[in-house]
C-alpha cells in the first residue's frame, strides 16, 4: 500500500510487474488516493486471505 501511495516501485522483478499493473489500472480508473482498510472491516478480503493462506494459493 505504501509503495502505491508514494509511487515508489519495488525492486523485485515479480513485484515490479504487479506494481506496474496496479498503477496502470489505478490510473485508468482515475484512482486519486489509495486507502488501506483493516481486515476486520473488510469481510470479503478477510475471507479470501484466509482461503489463500489455508490452501497456500493466491487468488
């Protein structure tokens, strides 16, 4: 989240590719600011994170 807010790309190639995709998508959608929502206030994200951790897969 901090990297998206400060527009500071990561150095790892795989993370840089993801960062670039998010930046392009955010720019196309007109995202002005990025806000972090705690998992306790975002049930869907919490459920997906739990499934990913339990199955060792990412969605």
